[in-house]
C-alpha cells in the first residue's frame, strides 16, 4: 500500500511537462456527474486552450446507440486537488456533433441569460448553501446512526462537536481544503440540524461561475466520499419524520440591491418572484415537495412568503440588510439536488428581465 500511495502522490512536474486533465460533465439524470482523463502536452490555464472531446452518450442516457457521440466543450478550469501539480479539473458542457446543446445541457441557456447586457450590467452575485447527507455504504442510512435505529432528537447536532454528535468531520474538512486548493470560492462549512448532515457555502460568485463552481465542489465531494467509502446523498428529505430536510439556499444580490436604495430594489425583486412561484418550484429540485412542508425551517411549497429573519419563509431578508437599506436576500426554496445553472439563471431572469 505504501508503494501505491507513493505512485498516487507522484509529482509529474519533476519528470515531464505533460499534465492530466480530468474532463467533468453532467450525465443524463441531470444530477449524476461523469468524468474521464486525458494527457495534454503542457500546463493549461484557460479553457480556450483545451481541445474538445467526445464520449459515449448512449452509456449516460444522453444519446441513442446508433448515434452515440456527445461532444464536450471545456468551459472552466480548476486545479486538481487529487493529482495536484499542474494537473487540472475541467468543467464541460455537452453538445451534438453539429454543435447544438443537448437537452440536459442546462449551462447553455444559463450562459445566454448571464450574457444579456441588462443582466451583466447588474453583476449578479450568488452565495449557495449546499446541504448534503453522508450515508453508510450499502444500507442507505446516515453515518453515526445506530443500524436500524435512530439517534436522539434534533437539537444538539447543529454546529456541534463531539463523537456522539458530529459525524464525518474528516470528510468535511478534507473537502473544504480541497475546494480552496482547486480555486473554488468556498466560504465556509458547518454541521447541520440533522446528524450526519452538513453544509458548505460557495460564494460570493458572479453569474455563470456560481454554477460552475458548485458543480466542481460537488464533484470534489463525491470523489472524497468515494475514497472514504461513504455515500453522498443530495436527497432533499433523506429521512422521513421529525428530521430536517436538505436544501440549497441561494443568496442573491445585484449591483442595484447592494447600492443606495437597494432595499426597495430587493422588495421589487421579491414581488416578481412571488408571481412566478409555481414556475420556480417546478425547477427547484426533484422531491422538494417532501421537504417544503411548512415545518423544519421551510415554507409550504404551495404558498409564497417572505420576511425579515424568517427561516420559515420562501424568501428571507437579513436583519442587517433591512437595517442598512441594501444588501441581499436568500431564496430558501431550492432543494439540495437542484441544478445551480437553472436556479441562478432563473432568479436573474425573473428579477432582471421578466416583465410582469
């Protein structure tokens, strides 16, 4: 095993200019992440320097077997915390050989919205709070929980310390450092209300980069849990009953909201969101109806609401934002398994482009 570790940790830059690029994309379910690696002749810092590549879309549910090629377009580059050195992770989106985005390519439409002059001028910032649950392999039950049984009621686990309250911290801290190494603007982590449930935050990030960075952060977490022999769950309600669900609260602001008179702009944006509540909910994650039930710090999925410092509302405005007269708001509706390309671009489109 020591030889295997030595080989995994080889620093290629001591011996060759060649690097390894791990091309990453989203599979046919819209949530499964796929990746494969290729050798490049030298270091790369910009996606425009990278070649397009193809994969077998019939094996990912994205193309028929008789015409199976899907083309990967590199879009963003990050340092590889696993291979290290000059090796990179490459976030890609997917196209037909003719150059058309395939149906599961949600990045394409998001990029169109973020490149719109009216959106770009407002410099939309996002901070996404990604909640997730760590499960024991093969039995679909949270780590640290007794087999076939339950821990004590919620209360002592949120932001907790101690072997009887905090489960999986080594995975969480590994992920935190790996994201910082990669160049992800990860801004923090914390233990969540349900034991074995955690959260990391990505942001503030501008526009399309919010989706890129959250997907890469998810990929890194999936790789770390693979190494640890633990299963990552983004199910919005992994355990039924009196246990909190898992969301991806999305904090949002524009240049106008951050400036003088920003609070009035925030209220106007929230009013627009209220008129498109059902449409947003339909794109905010599978199984979200099991989470948004009006309890466990959620609003009922059928009713739109907002309030200051209210974690039981659809949209929460912070006390500091109210006091300062500018800032941001938090959309608490997105589920943990939401697609960040869809959610971030939809919020921008509704608040900046949509005309009631």
